[in-house]
């Protein structure tokens, strides 16, 4: 099975940066996890969520929010520090 190599010249200008440093996608993903984790509380107090969102909030913030920023930082900084 033959594979077609994709060069950065074949990509649109915005996607060239993503292809060059794909770990930068973790930063906007972290922002989305942060918004999701924080939005649980107003939804709970307005009665949309009946269950207490403490455990879900902690998991989203610890694994999603913090994890995304840690992976984004390490994926971006470590190659620069080592190379």
C-alpha cells in the first residue's frame, strides 16, 4: 500500500503552523475544558444539573484543563530545550 507524503507546502497557511507544532492545539483544548469545568456550577445552581458536580468538576479540571496545558507546554518546550 503506497502512502502519499504530505509536505508543509501542500497545506493551507494556517495548517502549516499546526503541522509544525501540533502540541499547540492542547492550549485551546485546555481553555475549552476550563470553560466546561467552570460552567458546571452555574448549571447546578440553576437546577439544570440535579447531581452535585464536585467530582466531575475535579476530574475535568485536573485531567482536562491542567493536563492539556501541561502536555501543550511540554510538547512545545521540550523539543526547543533539547534541540
